[in-house]
C-alpha cells in the first residue's frame, strides 16, 4: 500500500498538487486503494494504524506544551503504538500565523493555536479577549464545559476544524518600564504591545497606543524603548525575561487566554470510532490537568517576577468595576464583530452560577 498523505506532505503549498498526482492515497474521509479508510491499516486489537502530526508554537517548557506532549505520549501508549502522534514543537513545522489555515486545509492533521488567532476565522472565539468576561478559573471551566464551549465548537466545525481540547494559558497582565499602572488613567500616552484586536481596543480606551509585534520581538522592543510595555501571561513574561527590561507588573486578570487543540474535521470524520474515543478521552484528561496547572503557574510566575525585582501591583477587587467600565468599548467591539452569537455567549457566561 502506498503511504498515507498524512505522512508524505508537510507543506500546505504542495498539498493540492500532490493530492492530484497520487492515485493510491486518499484524503481524510476517502478510501485508499486497499479499501481502508484514509489509508489506515487495521490492527488486531481494534485500532487502525495512523500517524497524526501535531504542531504547536509554545516553548516546550510551557505548561500547555507539557500537557500536549503528555497527551501525545498517552495516545500512542494506549493504542499499543498503532495511533502515533508526531509532535512538532516550538514552531518547527508551522508558525502561529500559518497554523489555522494548515489545519483547515489538511496541511497538518492537528495543531495548537490561540483563541485570539482563531477569532479571525470564528469571530465569536474572541470572547476570551473580552475584558473581565471570565473573572475566575472556575467560571471559565464551567463555560467551556457548558453551552459556551458547545456553541463555539459548533462554529469551528462549520469552518472545518474539530476542537479536541481547550488549553488554559492563564490570565493576561500588563508589564511596563515607565510607571505603576494602578488605574486605567495611568496608561495615558504609553505604547503597549497588544495580543489581538479586542485587547487593542481596550488599550486605546485606557489612553495608550497598541502596538502589534511577534512575541519574540517584545524583549528587544522593551529594551530599546520602542514600546513602553506589553500585555501577556506571567508564564510568558518569566520565560521571555520581561523582568530584565521592564520594572512594573500590574496583575488585573483582564483576559482569560485560551489555546485550542484542533483537528482537521474531514480527517477526524474519517477516523474509526475507537480512535476518536481514545483521542477524546485523553484530551479531556489533559484539559483538566492544564486548567489546574494554569492557576498554579499564574501564582508561581507572578511570585517569580516579584523575586526577580519587578514592582508588582495587584488591582484590588473593589477597583475592578472602574477598569471594566473603562474597557466598555472593547465589549462593544466584540458585539460588533461577533454579532448575535457573541451577545448570546456573553449572556451565557454572565448566567453561569
């Protein structure tokens, strides 16, 4: 039997022409020359042989990366080596900007990318960037396990991607080298590196100028004073050594950053039910571990930044209403881009007990 397309083509650009020129291989959901689904070979224990490529861009020591690596390991072990997941970490195969299109076209079977970047495909996915929409880790978990997660998953499937797991990154904070940010007015006149469209609207509403750049560029930009500050999770701040180039950290928990483990829908539909069940159950276990780890990582990395010399200001809960009120333009922008579904999702979140 000829090799399955999933182990032959590694770039999106060649995918179409190679599919057209290989008569014996099948795209996901098709039938190979030997009659097996998607070119897979049946094994005696009920699993069919499959090699699934999984790409992500986070550093390998990040808690999401550790969870994803463990997920891949467990799937391979539990299938007796029949279902192999080949992991390509830290942008080895695809950049975060390339990831979504690769998943949707089948250029890669499985990948991890941020909800912020997925919001360009499914605007409602921008809900995780809406300031103060998810005030607690517990509420976020309930939302994703309930109607919010179900509705977002359905929208993703319409576009061609099956969401296998929501991987909690943790809360977004602000670092800067100019002054303590103790209230929204303190942002006035600063240049802040943003992580997406909705956060940029909030930054502008606070009186600062949002700046777009890759995560790897932030350290140098802070060092050279090209920007005054940046927003990110404290895990990334520790890994990228923000403490060396910025003095002040404001812990305000304004956005609950999510990453999605998504699978090409056509490929998923072609997998045998036994394999789908294995992937689903292992992803569920991993999602729970990552959610618990996110909260611990937020606490630990905030303390690390403090120990490394950053001046840490934790916004009191009593002050949060003024931060949320000042961020209202960001809520309006989300409702404008996500429409009726966006309003429905925000209502769902606010009705969670």
